[in-house]
């Protein structure tokens, strides 16, 4: 059973989304207006999904969504009356997993939440892959820098420098990156 944080950012339909959620069998663990600090609320109650009911998402809503998406990623579903494709793109870029225009029927909620969860998981996996590649690239750059420094210090070619680094890593049971960082640190300390 998904635990839902419901944010009502509209006066005229308060209760409509909550009633549809309850009717569809979901647990609304908290409901509030957008005057709250959304990241702090998400941190405090740790919902599985955040639903935002808004006539038209304003800048404040988007900023709160960006903060939640950055610091405590969760699937975020936005129900709105706003048809503008530009606003929809902004919402998706801010971190909204599903942007639903018009109409809340209880029987549509489960598929909407399923899509939002799947999209969120896919986005998170993609972010993790990008982060891992960025990390690998940064490590590769440090190893290349150390190799270049070693080539200068030992007056050797690239292959010989790499072999020296690998031998050092194996003899000390360290990763190549650790050896590279030691070479860079030694070079910096000696002020070459």
C-alpha cells in the first residue's frame, strides 16, 4: 500500500483528490496546503509518493518540487488544470514524474501511480548510471594526471609509468586510483 503525501494548492476542489484516493484504496498519510516547506514535510513523513493538486503550478510549487527531487527523490504526481505544454515541460524538468491534466477518477489513480513509479525508477536508474560514469571519468583523469607526473619524474614512457603504478597498487593491495592520488599528493608536496 503506497503512503501518499497530498498537497492541495487549490481552494475549489479540496477533498476531491483525497476522496478519490481513499475510494481507490490508498493511504493518505498527510494532507496540507502548499504553504508548508515541502522538503521538510517529505523528510518528516517519508511518503512513497507526493501528489500535488493545483490549478496551475506556480514558481513556488516548481521550486519546492526541485528541492524534493534533488534532496529526497520521490515520485511526484501533479494533477492540474494547466494545459500549457511549456508549464508541463517545466514541471517534468523540476522532477514531476506524471503530469495529469483534468479529471480525477478513482479508477484512473492506480495506473497513473504505476506509471509515475515506473518513470521515477527509470529516472533514478539513469541518474545513477550518469553519476557512475562521471565518477569513472574523474578517476580516469586522476590516473592520467598521475601517469603524466610519473613520466616526468622517472623520465619514462606512458606504458612504463602505467606498469609502475600497477605494480605499486598490487604490492600494496590498493586501487590504481589510490596510487595515483599518492603520486599527485607527493608531487604537490615536493612542489614540482
